[in-house]
C-alpha cells in the first residue's frame, strides 16, 4: 500500500514554512493522539503517520531529499539516501517537546518520564592545556590536576552510613515515578512524574554517610599523567576514557577531553605537517650559488643553493617537518629565500659591481651626485 504524501498528511503545501509545519503538526497531534482515542487503531495509525511526516518535513536535509526522491529517499530497499532513519528519528526531540507542551508528558514521550533509579553515565569533562611549539612537534608528558566529582569511598557511592543501605521509597515503590491524573479540555489523563520524595532515585537514605552527607559523591582533585603524542596540532583534543566524573547508580564514569592549544613559534609556521620559514641569503650566494646552513627544529642542516636563485624562491627540505600523527614519516620544511642587497658598499666594491653591470649590458650611471627630485 502506497504511503500518503507527507504534505497532505499534515495538511500543508510544499512551500510551507517551518512554523507552518510545526503548527500543522500540533493540530494533527491533538486530533489523533492515542490517549484521546483509547483502543482506536485507526487513530493510532493516523497519529504515527503524522509523526512520521513531521520528522521529515521539520528537518531541512530530509525535507530536501523527500522533495527530490519522495518516499524512496528513506527506503533502504530502494537504495534511498536516507537509509531508514525511522529507528531514531532526528526530529524526536522536537516531537517530545511539542507533546510535552500540549499534554504535560505522556508515558514514553516526554523527557519528564525519565527517572534516576537506573544506571546513569557520569558527566564528561574538558581541560584546556597549552603547550609549546616544540612540545607539539616532538611530543611531551604532562602532569595535570583535574577537579571532579568522585564516588564517596566511605559509602561506596550509596550515600548511606557504612553498615547500612538505602531503603526502597515508599511513595513510589522504588520506581522513581508517581502517576498523576490531570483533567484537561480533552479529557482525563494520567501522567508520570519524577517522585518528589526520593528525587526520582527510588531510594531513601535514612542514615546518611558522615563523609559525603548522603550525597554519595565528593569533590576531589586527581593528578593525571597525559602523554601528548608527537605531531599534535593546535585545536586538537585527546580523550581519556573513564577519567570524567563518576556515574550515578552504578553507571560508568564520563570521559575527560583535553583541548590542546599550541603556542606560536618565532621562526617557524606550521601548515599541516609541513613547516615554513623565511631565510635571508647574500645576493652573491643567490647569483653564484653556494652552501648555506638552514635552521630546523632538530638543528641546522646544510643546503646547496643553486646558481641564479631568484628572490622568494622556495626550497623544500624533505622529512624536516612535523611527525605525522599516529603514523610514520614527517612533513617537509619549506624555506623561502630573501636575497639580501647591501645597503653600503666600498669604492672597490662599487667599481667591481659597475664592471659586472657593464659586462651584463646594464646602465652603470652613478646617481650619487644627483639631487633628489621634487614633485609638486
């Protein structure tokens, strides 16, 4: 059976704005929501169609694909671009927000239905670390101090005094939720809310731990050793798994992300894994050729400048750049030469230069005695 057109399902035209699509969805959701039609399979099916249409038309990328390919864009069997997005649905967060705003959260839809009595992963942390240019190129080991919340070692994270255990919350029966009946213009509805008595944990601590005062967590500072790999670049980050804050109710700890800032170098500029630098050379070396000492981050190396080198020529020194991160080899060093012209010469040098210019057919007139011209 062919699927209905998404625009027809929501009752909007193809030029509908984002606000118009959302307004149409609100209207349709109120009309077909299953809680307003208990046991009505037709209304339930219609509501699913409305939700499916909104998930596509509320997303710019999906809407563009749908406009071009129709339903085939999201049909894996048809080789569609969407590849079957319905398992998650990027628009589900917006859908839940709309349903919450209209009905106060139905079981399974609203975020308010989540409880804290199950394992919850700890928070991720971020640490900003500044290193020198050389440390980024060659790698370095750093010691850092991370302030974070850890599980209390005295009570093992339960929050209860050693020798005791939290008890099941009598108000919610340990579920962490209480069901509340609400009367609206659409009828009477039952919604699930987090239990106020236990804060949604499903447990009550009658004898709090004296160390953490019943919280089960303490603020601590941990010293960590961080290996900065050779070749890391400015703006990159390292991930230390499990070094974030402690989880809740037996959940895993979060991760620690170390954001790297690299100080600039006075002489070298990094582009990818290559290094760039400018180097002055005498005009005689540029004209006649010769050997020069080129500075690198690993010490100076000799380089033969060919005869007739022009200003701003760039030489490439292989394998004198930055180590390639997590692989073998290095980048290159690119050296742009700046030909130095002497500001002052002796009479002997002047005569030699004039003879050189004459031999090359150049104008050798002496301008020293000429007065500076005035421009009016």
